[in-house]
């Protein structure tokens, strides 16, 4: 089993979130065997609802691991939640500032310490009208290439039916199904030997997120789109307002 550091705040999160995920929906966890039982790994997720981190956290905790999320720094300013984030050793992301690279350094350190780091490369809940992944940010590739650790795709589906942030809608009833599924680690062996440049970062980022998108298509039982949604452009090339 993992020797991840635990403590009061990790226990508090577990006591709160495990029953909450069962109360909010009928949850189904698939592919837990793909989450390493010990040692470092980078978990790469899609993002369809602000409930996703709760389900991801419980998912990996069921494997005996403590998740370390890369999360927006603004969460640390919230009462209770901020204390829980700090106490559970989550990683603050400072976008658009001189501290932005500090987030990646903290994530690299966590991997060096054998921890499980979770990242949502879209940066926020998808705005794709059909809930497919948006164009991902390349920070995921920097982490994946900086450390030779398993890179595991994980997807959520159904959380958006319980809580839809953009439409301000919370519907725990009638109960719906929420699926969290992990896939096999992405093979990056041929990419790790190449010189690091922007082209490689984009290639690796898209490669990993395509695996995430295909895994989501399996869960949804429908074909995935061939492109990533951009907030600047609608499907089919129409410019978004």
C-alpha cells in the first residue's frame, strides 16, 4: 500500500466526501487497478463539473492513495475549504503571475516524494456544449516529461447532471449515475528522449488528452469529436460570441 502522508485534514476530507459522493449520485468506479498502489504518478482528468475533484479524490482514496490536486490559488482564500486544501497539502496554481512556475515546481517535488498528483489540463469546467474536453494547457506535458512517472487518464461523467455551475443548477434528485474511470497509462517512452521545445509540449499534451477523450467516449458510449473545443470557437468553425 501507499505510504502517503495522512493527517487530520485528509481524514476530515475522507469522512466528509466518501458519504457525500454516495448521497449525491449512484457512483461507479472503474479501472482502479490502473492507479498505482504506491509511488509517484500523474493523474490527468477531464472536467465537466465542480464536483469532479470530490469524486476523483474519493476514487484514488479507494486505491489507498492521498490525492494532491493542482487547483486554483483562489480556493485557498475561502473559509474552511482553504484550510482543508492547505492541511491536505494540495498545490496552488497561480495563473498569469510570476508565481505560475512555482506550481509546477511544487508538483514536481510532490512526484519526487512519491505522491499522486492530479491535474485538470483544461484549467476549468469545459464550456463545450456537449461536455467534451476543451483545448488543454501544456503544463501537463511539462510535468509528464520532467519526471518519468506513470501518466494515467481518468474521466468523470454524470457529475454535470448533479451540479451544473454555468447554469447554477444543483439536482441531487432524481438520483443519477456518476462514473469515474481510469485507463491504462499513456506510453510516452519515445517522447522522453526528444529535445524539449514548444512543439513537443503541444504534441504530448494533445496525445495525453486524446487518450482522456477516447476514454470518455467509452464511458459515454458514443464517438468522440476529432478536435478539442476552444472557448474562442464553436464546433464547425463558427466564431463564439
